[in-house]
């Protein structure tokens, strides 16, 4: 007989089928391709990809010094004198909240969240929409009267 212990059998977990979560980057890429094709003049759009790239502290500080603002919506659409801000969130995603962080030097810094900053943007005149997919973006733009190819 051997003194080796019997192999441990790990209990198996039940198999659960989960829907594939699409990343915000993939949602944004899809929406951007669609806007390039579907948005009609005189409407224009552009992306605000500030939160999509991890920055070093020095890079973030430099961008802040030259006026880059945190918490702007991912996409901007300008039409008829109205600026539309579209924030893209994946399924289950939500607007960021204000939080306090400790700086490298040990001080405290308050980072405004989208949930608190978006009402400020709305008060300044921006129309805002949070979307989870392309269909939601296009429906919002149609309802807002932004000209889209193929819209009736």
C-alpha cells in the first residue's frame, strides 16, 4: 500500500449559459461606423474618447492643464444649434459617481462623476442620452430631429 493520499475530487459547478457582454469600446466603434454612414449634413459628430484610454498621472495632469474635462459624454452630435451628448454603456453599466481619491503626494482629490456632472451639462443646454446599443442611439437621434439617411 502507498502512503499517498487519495486524489481530491473537486465538486463540479453547474453549467450556466451567460450572454456575451459587449465592451463599451465595441459599442462605440459600431455607433461611430454607423454615424459615418447615416448622419446627414448639416449635422456633425465627433467622439470624446478620454475615458477609453488608460493614462499615466502625468498624461492626465497635462491634459487637465490644457483644458480637457472629465466626464464628458462619449459622442457629441451637433445639429440645429443643439449639442447632443451620447454616453454609451454596456449592459449593466451605469454612470460613474463622484469619489475622493488620494493623490501621489498624499492629498485628497475629489473626482466628479458623470451622475453629478451630466445635470450640469443639461443645465448649460446640452441634450443628453445614455445608450446601450446602436438602435437606442439612432432612435434618440431620430426623435431629436437629427437628419439620418433612410429615416422617414
